[in-house]
C-alpha cells in the first residue's frame, strides 16, 4: 500500500492491516521518490491502484513509478472513474495517455 502521506500509512493503513491480520508492504512518499528507490525496482508482481487518475498532470510520474516497480510479466489493476469533473482525469484520459506512451498513436 502506498500513500503520499506517512501519517495515513502509519495511523490508518497499518492499523487496518493489523485489525485484519493482513501483511503487506506499506510505502509513503511521492511517486517521484518511489521511482528513485532502487530497492523497489521490479519488486511487485501486482500493482493495484484506485483514485490515482484524477489529474492527467500526474500520469507521467505515476507510470514512471509503475515501470520502475513492476516486475517483468507483472500486472496493474486500475479502479477509476470515467471522468473526474474539474480535474480532467479518468478512464478516457488514461486510455489516451497509454496509447500515446506505449504505441505512439493517439
């Protein structure tokens, strides 16, 4: 689990893990920080993300982090809204970003 805010991870997410008897990796910090962390290189087989696509300005950093952290053959599961009103992100913008980034075609 990752959140920008360390307090969210330590006071909320960690507590939920404890109450449910769940174990996992808990990370905090920006996506830019995570993608520079060599210990995270290719270490996750699955990345599940939700509510991360609200602003298209962050897509580049998010996907650089995913490329850094995702193991070869790994998968990314995305939960998102079709459109985030007022912010411009969402499913359609993700589709456009991925086509541009990985195929060079809009």
